[in-house]
């Protein structure tokens, strides 16, 4: 009876050589490849022939774009989760959905293991494997980069050539990149020196600021219970809406982040992220929460968002704590419905108005003009009670000669 393993497959050099390596060096004699379409913009259909030529018994091509947005992006957006106040978690959110589908295919095919091409230095190995542990603890995980002797691209090319695997000669960008419908990341090469300003050719989605239009663009984004549903009055599918926001945001250079982040495994890593559509969604969502959430709830939600981001970054998407936090978030989002108008200009996103039927802003109370609903004399009693503990401590210090 053959032993099967399911491989997360991209068709690149690494995953192409992983297929024969698995068959030569492990107990698995059948490798089933799975290519996930999370919006990386590549044509995946030709991978069928390539996967078969390199030794895979079959290839699954899975369109996960819509599910990625609705089941991973939207919960993270509603939570307001941003890792270390900058990173919108593009790669972090994509790994659990890919790993989940790997598990589903492994069950369907009767496979005993899953393999991935993540290196032993990064976060992705954790994200893939934590998902497998949560959903299929009986499946074994094989990570060739932690096992084989290949240590460079040149060695990988030699390995491929020796086995008749075609490796097209291309002029490669020097950066390690990860792309999906939500973001594009760039790491490595000159970016490894935090003192280097990113070169002009780094960005592949967003325009450089000096090349953006000299006139601002206005847009209106509508939400229902924390989820964006309409752009400029037009109801769009999640995929169509994000695609359009990416186009608009990229033209005006918004959503570019330069971060020196703390990886889960202990080292710092410098990355440039392009998130035009995501940056717009996050900004608009926050503006609507300013309008609809009370002070106590909003402040606590900010504390929760930091933990939520950490859980997503660390790859523990399928964890009781994250799922429990979702229940809290969903309750807060019951009133996050309305419309936000934004102005985009030279890399900036500015608020140009917000409206909601659940708005807590009441001009009658907030006005600097005359009103008949608020007695300003009431503030004195509030301050006396609010400041009582402060006053009692100050009296003690004064009595003991410690108050100067």
C-alpha cells in the first residue's frame, strides 16, 4: 500500500525539487501537490503539467480568494488587529487557510502526512504546522528545509538539473516576496540593512509618492456590522470590492509600510508591505467605530486587538482564545454600520465625513454654543468624586512633609 503526502505547491524552484526529494528521501512514494490561489495574480493552470513532470501523482488547484477575504481578512479587520502597530498581517492570515485546505485534501486522499517549503528561519513553518496540529494532530509534517543539505539557490538548481527538472533562467528580483489579494511583501537584499531607504524599484503595486496624482481622490465606503459592502454606492462582492480598493489606493500611493518586526522565533526582520486596499478598509472601519462605539468598549477593544494580532501573527488561528475574541468582536460590530467618506492624496488617507444610524455623537450635548440639555455645574461634583483618591493621597503626603 502506497504512502501519500500532500505538498503545499507553488511551482517555484523550491517546491519543484521538494517533490522528487520527498520520493527519494522519505517513506512516501506518492506526492500529491496542492496550489492555493489566494490572489497572487499568477496563472496556475500550467502547473498541472509541471507538477506531473516533477513526480507528483496529481495537482489540486484551489481557488481560496473569496473564502480568504470573508473568513480570515474580515474577522481580523473587524478586530482592528495590526501587528506591532504597522503590519496588516497579509501573509499571517493566508497560511492557515492554505494549511486547512491541505488537511482537507489529505483526508480526501487518505494521506498520512503534509509537506511545506517554508524555511527554518521564518514564521510560516509555525503557521502551517500549528494549523495541522489543531485540525489533524495525527498527520505528520515534513519540512525539507529543516532536513536536507541544500543551502543555496545554486545547489537547488543543480539538484533540479540533475533530475531533468526544467528551471527557466530568469532575471530574478533580489527580494523574497509573498503576494496575495490582501498584500505584497518584500524582504531581503538591501532591505536587510535598516539604514537603507527602500529603492524605487521595490514597490510593485503602489505608485511612488512623486508619481501619484496631484489632485486628491474621494471615495465612500459603506459597512454593515463591521464588514465593507459598498464602494461609492455600488454593492460589490468581497473580491471585487478589495480588488477595486487596491487599484484606487495603489494609484495614490497609500498603504506602504516599512517595518522592522519581531519574528515569532526570536529575530528581527525588516519588511516593506504594500496594502493599498487593506489600509483603506482599516482606516474607514476605525472612523466608523469612533462614531459608534462608547469609550469603555472602544478602549478595551484596542487592548484586545493587540492580542488578536499576536495570535494571528503567531499562527494560532485555530485556537479557542481567538475564536472567543471573535465573539466579543462580533458583539461590538452590531452597531458598526454606516458610511465613511475618505480623501486619498500623496500616500495619505484622510477622513472626509462619517455617518451612521447608530452614531453616538449628539451635537446637542457636544456643542460649544448655548444648550439646554447639559448643566455645567454638574461637573464639579463629578470632579470631586473622580479626584477623591488623588486628594486623599496628597493630604497624606502634605501631612508628612513629602509634598513639595
